[in-house]
C-alpha cells in the first residue's frame, strides 16, 4: 500500500516549478479542502505572477489526475494539515519551517525540497 502524503500549497507549487512532481508519484496524495481553495485563489488572482498561476494550475491538474483523496477540515490550514496527517499516519510535504517544527513535535514525518533538485525526508 502506498504511503500517504499531505502536501501544503507552496510544496505543490514548488514541485511544479522545480519539475519534481514525478518524485511524489509513488505516494497516495491526501489533500485538505483549504489547499484546493488556495490553489484556486492563486489561479484566479489578478495580482498573482503568471508563473505562480501556471504552477498552481498544473498542481491542481496533477491532483485530479492522481485522484487525490480530499479531506474536509475546518480551521487554519496548517492545523488541518497536521490533524489529517496525524489521523492517517501520513507524511507532510512542506517547505514551511513553522509547520515542519509543529510536525516534528507531533512525530509526523516531513518531506522538504532541497537545492531545487530533490526531496529530503527528515
């Protein structure tokens, strides 16, 4: 059974920008509803850079193609990510230091992008 991965918005966008989406292909993606809303907001944002809108659009298409499982959660995005990851025994994909520290305190494994080239599980 594939391992579960709960990514945050920036992690998904940077996976696209650095052409690393294939690196998470073996994971079953679990996405919280707030992340989908954030991606839509980026795609439709008038002041958002074109490259960010394109990356968000590619990320959203990737999630649909991978048939990512959507978890409905209330509250702040980071708290929802932590809650879902803990509940499902999943890994969190993030580049956010604060979220990473919170995950470590809860013994939730984290994957980060390193040197724009590879993923590191820490």
